[in-house]
């Protein structure tokens, strides 16, 4: 298949590209950066989701499109930053679908990223794809983001919306930020430690996106491992894998001083279950945290 991937130069996009190439697919990456270092057999088109529609040739001939484009969320949320976070996802997806509508031969499927932030802070409640949205800024962004992706259904395309949890990888994302203090013996639980963390190994996320392309999976799909853990359990497991103590907690008020409103995503409790993926027959290679961390730390992926 010919597959176009927006945001293809990011952490998830790069691993997805490798998975797709290994499976024999052709990949066309759309990225804001012209100098992106990609494999020689991958085509590249420059696209800034904040400025206009993607180039026509980046989508022409595509059998599937994966939409991963979006401003990073893990930064202090100034009014300007929040506007970019929203526009890069909502307006960017709208522009992508508008470009798809002009094609004489359209892709059969759009796999569009979303996030478990749509559920808000929900305590110990188990959240499935049928759970209602919660509250907060990310809830509003994710709802509008998914609504724009759904417009591709009117073009005759199958749409799968992957609500992605905390992506575990060695060279980016949350885990990469945690490793230095934990390796120094300065790690510890965040806030009360009772909040649930719903995570997914980078390879499982790439495999799930590929699964959504190649199978009839559609609608909302929770892209999280089946073994969510509390922050306290995550802390103990990571410290144990590194053979380091974890004795330095990070109080909630300190997070709010450091990150402002963005601290809400570090303190929110989201116990998410990947019911749709499991019902569709997807097999997680790393369903439990201990196995996922040991693999990542051993392979340095």
C-alpha cells in the first residue's frame, strides 16, 4: 500500500515509518522540516498544518493516510501555546480532509491521532471507548480534533481515531524526561501517586496504527496497553528496572509552579482500557509495564 503520514518525522511517525517499510508498504512523510533525516526510500513533502493544505502530490495515489501532526503538548500552556496546540490539530485535520476531498482517487482509510486527554481526570473509573468525555482544555481540543477527522467519512473513507496514552520510548516522550532523575536516584512519585497512568510501548503503538490501516478497525480506539498502573506503581517499577531508589516525590503544587496549567495532565487520573483494539484481535507485545520497561531499557529503543 501507499501510505501518507503527516507528522511523520516525530517520535511516533519515525517508528511507524519503519514498521510500514518492514511490512512492504511505501511511505510518503509530510513534515514541517525539509531537512528531516528519513530512510532513502521514503518520500518527503513539507507541510505546516498551521498555514494551509498539504501539497497535492503528498496525498495523490495514497491508499491510506495517517494523521499524527500536532504541536507538542508537554510545554507551559501560554495562551499562544494553547492556540497552537488546538490549531495544529483541529485546523490541521480540517485542511487535510479538505485536501483529500479534492482528489479524484481517495484513500480508503484515515487513521487519525487523538488522545486520552479527552476523558479528563476520572479517578478510579475504568474508561472505555464508550465513556463520555470529561472536562478541561484537552477534552475540548480532542473533541474538535476527532470531529474534523470524522468529516472524512462523508468522502467514503473509513476513519479510525486512536486515543493515544503516554507513549514509552527511550529517545523521546515522557520516559526520556524521567530517566535522568531516576538514574540519579532522584526520582519519585508525582503528587499523591494514586492517579492512574495509561501508557503504551512505542512499538505497540506503531503496530496498532498499522493494524488500523490493514484491518476494518474504525471509530474510537483507545491506544493504551491493557495494564494501566498508578503513578506510585509506575515509579516503583521504573526505579526497580533501573535498580535505583525512588525517594524524592514531586508535590502537586511544585508541578503547578513549574508547568502552570499543563500540570493537569501530569496529575490527572485516567484508567483507560483498550477494549476496541482487543475486540478487533490486536495482540499487544508489551501488555504489562515491567516487561515494556525492561525491553526499552535493554534495547535502548
